[in-house]
C-alpha cells in the first residue's frame, strides 16, 4: 500500500491480494480504522476507483486490480458550542429538538462547526459519543434547509433503541411540503429507487439499481397553482421527498436543485412537523408536533391572498 497526502486529501493505492472478494469487504480488511458503512459511502460517492474506473461496493475484485481510495479531510472531534436550541421534550435518554432551517445537523467537510451536534454537546455535556465521534447521538437527519423535529439520543442504549425503530420503520414521520401544481390524485404512494446520480455525483437521482424508496402523500390544501401536501417517507433516503415529488411532476417550492426557486422563499418548503416513536426508558409511544415556522406560514398567506 502506497500513500500520498496533501493538506486536503489522502490518496491510497491498494493492490487486491485475494481474488473474487467484494470491494467493500476488502477495504474493511485493509483499512480497519474505518467502518464498512463509511467505506461504502466513499465508494458510492466516487472516492474509490478500481483500475481508474468508478466501482460498486459489491464489485468482485481480481488479484491484479489496482484500487485508488481518496479520503476526504475529516475534521477534528466536534466541540461544544453555545448555540440556542429549541428543546420541546427531554428525559434521561432523549432530546426532541425543533431544528430551524439553515442549521446543519452534524459536522462534515464544508461544515466543520456551528452544527446541531455542536449545540447539543454544549446543552448536554454528558452525551455519550462512543458509537460515532463525529455524530454523537444522531439517529436520523434533516437537510440543512429543512426545519422541524429531530430526536437525539443521550446515551448508547437509547441510540440503539431508536436506531432499531428507524430500521423497522415504526417511527412516525410527517412533513408539510409545498409543491408547484395542483397535485392529483389527492393521495398516493411513490415507489422509485434512489442512488447517487451517475452523471452528477453532487446530486441524488432515481436510479434503477438504487436503494428502495417509498413515499406516501396526502393533499392538505390547494392554493391556486400550488398544493400543500402532507408527506410520509416510509424509507429514509437522502433527499427522498424532493426527488420523489419532482419525479411525479410536482417539484418542491424553494428547492433550487430538484424543485423550483421561489421569489418569496429563500429555502425549500419542507417542514418536519410530526415525529412519533417509543421512548427508550418506558417503551411508551409519544408523538410530537411542530407548527409551521413563520417564513413558511407567510408563503401560504401570500398564496391565499392571491388565489
């Protein structure tokens, strides 16, 4: 294994010593300091090449393959930052937070600080971080410009309990979304697999070989040529709501990537207004509601006045 490094990236040249082994499995053997999930994300995002070509995690290697791994810079452990949080529920195991738009959930390249994680570490210094040093307590995510409810685990047992609920799809998630067009039919289910866009690695897209993705929707209100929709994602793929609504011809208002821009809104009209799950401490089901924030409410009022 040869390595070259720069202040920004580290590039590894690997030789495959065992034929017919999966790419992701081989990488976990030669790079044990990284989790298999992290290495699979690198492969999916195009940071791993086999014989100078993009590859899949499941690709079988031969004994003369050359593997190039580019490791993006990883920031140091997140630091506690005194940032105000809207905590709407708290017990010994969890925090339920009403996240404002424009607030990144956890540190990443390009967003090393001023994130929800930094704020939570200041609010709860005893937060357990053993499972994931860069995302302590995080069991699900919201896009930076999506507002609304997010639950954070305060210890490892709570995190495992919540993660199991998300995996089994027993968590209730409800979003209020404004789309362009009069959505018809008024309720439905969208099923279309999602993966990294093969033509633009910065985007996600509907890809035949992608991961299963299912979204339910129900019309809440028509506003002239717009529709307020209640959306329930049954899976948790990156940008799922934005991609699925665009795919059926009703793009999300304010979304510059998959939807349409708006003169009245500086971010996407998506609000995580409902979140329900079983509490780790008691097993009791609890559901939380977050009202629409002012910027989204003002858009609806403007459309109603001009309907």
